[in-house]
């Protein structure tokens, strides 16, 4: 399956470099940072 978004491309490359477990933690961190930024800036 080909990645469609830049986030999918980033995640696929990260899995190849670091492995699935590290990529899962990084994705969770990125999602939380995005949510926090949206909530704090309105």
C-alpha cells in the first residue's frame, strides 16, 4: 500500500529506520503535540 499523506510517508520511513514500537511512540507523541497546539491556540 502506498502512503497518501506526508504523515503516512513520515511514519513509513520511521518504521523502516527505527522499528514499529519506536514509530508507535513517535506517532503518539506527534498526535498529542498537534492536539495540544490546537487546543492552546484555539
